[in-house]
């Protein structure tokens, strides 16, 4: 990964204690845990098949928070070696600390209550925390000895890839279950003792039935398998927080004594750190569908707000204001309402295609059409943003230099799957522009891989695209800067501004939601003895407030936009795809700013 070979714990666990809010209404809706008092196996060893964005962090947190030993296995030796080293194969805030703690047995680096590191410094925890203790051995292991790990486990997490099929029946829509099937067949072949097999990968509804069939048909004599569905809801960039403080843990089982017993074993594992009322048991099929349903609904919100952003741009309404006002309606809520260049990531598009495919297989064509529109809107958003950029640059990108800031599909992750940056860069290249890309965490190799996969030969791409090691290098001589990923380091907002912005998106914060129409200091509360009243009637304590401020004050290297301005060709355009910049400040520096869901300069000049 670029730039941060020894990621410091600056990006550590600060703020991870902030739980997502669960309203009393939501809690009322939760179902009881179900029949968990059946006789059941106490899980001592878990093996996780797959060491990707789900398997790695999930296993690390499970080993860190429970008394269970977790072994993560993968066929990819290189990846496993990386997990065993100081250079983990994926970037995720807080992950390194949790892995060090669980894998190497460093126990004194964390506050047990908040899970925050006790000291904040750069470098390896062992070298900077003299008081760090190393226990006899860690509880988290990474290995390529798949068969041995399966044999030793009581419970197996299946966390392998389920990409969208690229050929054959259901091409472009159905999930490719090849990896799940291979994993299942290996478990059946190897296991000499009973196992609980937990489906964690996102799978189409009823996949557990196929898994059960493969396991029972291929089991050794006397070996019994129990299949559970336990979908993972973590989001990248906040994976550790989501795993430490999940909104809910869903466990689906067969409605049989054996099924309840297996579910009870898994409930016991999660109960070691998740409040019981957040652990929900249900039938296998509901559990499988609820993961797809949650992602489809979240993606639908983003496509809705992106559709509104198109209306805002021509009417002069401001999408941030519209989305803020909508989010204050407690029935709607403020999250996943931020307009942007289109959603990306490994889940949203894939899961919607999955629902579309499922609906069509069930002859529910109108239902399929309904969900498909969310993808159509997402593609339209990327297309609209491209066209706006071309139009502002005098309808011609030929030989113009476009600096693209950010390539990951969102901040705080090195993941680029379905990132809108891929489409945008490819569109610019098709217009004969010269594109310079900078991302603080995505490797150059990964950027080339994505662009080649999208279409185009590496040789040809390299004629028009370069990957730079700094934002300044990307912007030098540029006609336009396009902000695609909302990395904090691209921001030109002061910390004070961000406190106000944070208060807007977090209903638990008490800071006045009024924005930018008064001196900013006026919005800041002063800590009282008991804390602040917040909008939902709860109280934010002074300590919470200090923690928030502390996390905001993280010393993120911020871009010097004045320096960028100096190096650019005039007129200097900034296209803010994330509405993350202070536009007035940029205009004061001589930039022409165009932003998603805000009237364009042309519209403003014509009086809209
Ligand atoms: C998602 C789900 O949130 C998670 O529960 C599930 O387990 C996996 O899929 P993830 O893809 O990691 O997680 O990221 P998420 O934060 O949901 O963002 C997805 C995309 O939507 C990103 O490209 C992000 O930039 C975009 N987004 C998100 C918006 O454009 N606006 C928003 O308001 C929120």
C-alpha cells in the first residue's frame, strides 16, 4: 500500500466506541433470541475459510473479544503471509491494532472498556508501548493448512468470495457460488468430527440448502453437519467499529432441535461482547434474505438522493440541505443520504443484481424492474458527473490534464471494487484526456488492474494515465481536479467546520445543526456538568464530546490547496464529487468549483 508502509495508530481505534444508534422503536421490533437453551457444544476453535475484507477483520475481532481460538485459512499463500506480517494485506482503521493484539498476544495496549489504544504513537505497538505485555500466545492464527484447520475446528466460518457470474446462465446478475461450493466440498471431505458450518458470505436465498445437501451427501460415516446463516453487515472503513458494536447479529438456523442447538453455540460466542438483545435468531431463509434486503435498501437511499441531486443542480436547490432536512425526519433518519458520484463497493451492486435475478427466477418481473432502477440511477450519476465535467471544460478534454483525487470506493479503505473512479477515469481516457490519479491507500498495481479489467490494454492506458505518489504531483499542470473519494486529507475544512458537519450527520451529537450562516464558533456547545441535551432527547456527555473532538483533531496531513492552485492551468476547475470541500475558500483561491447536487456556475450566473 502506498505511503504508509508502517501505518501509525493515528488511524487507530479512536471513535470506535461510538455505537450506531438503535432507537427504542427498533429495539421493540427485535425478536427474542429463540430457543437457545438447548444442549449445545461450547465452541473453542473456529476456522475461517477466506482471509479477505470479511474473513480477516471478523476473525480478528472474534479472537480479540472472545475466549475462542480462531484460525484463518486461505489458498492464497501471499495473502496469508501478509496477515502473518506487520504489513497486513488490507487497510482498515483499527484493524492493525486488533490483529496485533489477538495474533501476537499484546494485551496492555487497549482500554478494555472502550477498546481504544491506551497510547497513541507511531510504529509497532511493541516498540512504542513499553508496558505492552505479550501473553504466552495469541488466539488468532493465519495458515494455508486448510485441511488441518478444518479438522481442528468446532465451527467453520465460510467467508469466501461470491462475485457476480461473468459467464453462463445468470451472467452479470446471479452470484457465482463456485468458491462456496469448493469450500463446502472440502469441509465434507476433510471433517472427521461434527462441525457447525456458518455461511457468512453474502449468498442468494436458499444457498444453505445446497450447502446442506453437499455436506450430507459427501460426509464421512457418522459425521454430522449443522448449517447456520450469519450474514456479515460490516461496512469497509468502519469494519472494526461495526464488529465491536454491531447494530444486530443475525443467526439463521433450521427449525429443528439440532438447528437450535447449533445456533445456541454461535450465540454463546457473540454474547461474549455483543449485548444479547442485539443477537437475533430466525429461520435460515430469512437470515439469508435480510442481508440482501438491507443492502438493497441502503443502495436505494443513495440512488434516491443522487436522483434528487440532478434536480438540485438545475433548480438551484442544494442537495446537502435537502438531504439534511429529510434526514431529520425520524422515520427517514440521516444515514446513507449523502449524494456522491455513485455508490461502489463489493456489495451494493452485486446484491441488487442478486435480488433482480431472484425476482426474475420467481416470475416477479415488476419486482425485478423496481430494484434494477437503482443500478440504472447509479450508472446515470457517474455519466452525469462525467458530462458535467466535459461541459465545464468547454466540451473538450483532448490533451487536458485531469487530476483524480481518490480511487478507493470510499474513504478509509484500500478497496476499489466497483469504485466510481474506475468509470470516471475510463470516461476521461475515452475523451483523450491525460489522467493523473492519486490515492493514499490504493496501490498503483491495483489501479492498473481495475482499469484493465474495465476495458483497455495496459500499454494503451499508460499513454493517457499516470498514477502519482502525491496529490500535488497529480495536480501539477492540471486543468481540473476531480475529487472522487472523500479522504480526510483532501479536505480544506478547518477542524471547527468538521465539528459542525459531524453534528449534522450524527443525531447523537448536540451541536446546533445550523450551518455556515453564523460565525462558526457560535455553533459549538460548551460542556456542562452533566452533558448536553441532544436532538433525540438523550444526553451527550462531556467525555463523549471530548472524544469526538479528539478524533476530529487527528493529525491528518491536509492538502494545501493554495499550493495546488499555483501549479494548475487557468481557469482552475475543482469538481467536488463528494461535497467535502469548503467551496467558498476554494473560490477565494481562484478556483471554479462545481459540486454534485449544487447549481453549476453557469446556472448561478443565469440567475437560478
Ligand atoms: C455495505 C453495507 O453498508 C454493509 O452493511 C454491508 O455489509 C456491505 O455493503 P460497504 O460497501 O463497505 O458496506 O460501504 P458503505 O459505507 O455502505 O458505502 C457503499 C457505497 O455507497 C460507497 O461507495 C459510498 O461512498 C457510497 N455512499 C454511502 C454514498 O454515496 N452516500 C452515502 O450516504 C453513503
